C-alpha cells in the first residue's frame, strides 16, 4: 500500500496485480478535522472520509464504486490509475 499526506488529509492506496496487469485499486481518504469537505461519511475512526474501488480487466476499467463524496481534484480516471501502475512497476523493477 501507498500512503501520502496532502493539505486536506491522508490518502491511502492499494494496487493489486496479476503478474504485471492491474486488477484492482483501493483508495481511501480521511480529511483532517479542521478541513471542510463535501462528504458526510464517517469512517470507523470517526473521521470524514471517502473510499473508491476500481476493478480492471486488462487495461480496461470494468467497475468502479465510491462511498462518500470526493472533491473534484480527487476524481481519478482509469488513465490516471494505469499511469500510476506503470510508474509503480518501474519503481519496483529498480528494487
């Protein structure tokens, strides 16, 4: 999994592969308490959040589900996720 801190909260992501093919991406974002957000969803830690699941077949997004409301800047396209996948594979190949 990958975690990063932003100005608005904490973004976590998991990328699942079958060999080098992306099959699943899970993203979760928890807002900092002082940041206003569009979402009213509350996670198990009592924080406002959203989460998304993306299911791929080959390089094609087959299904996507989001719980909570994302800010517009956090709307990822399948192309964005494929680019991130390629960057991750390059990074992992160096290790």
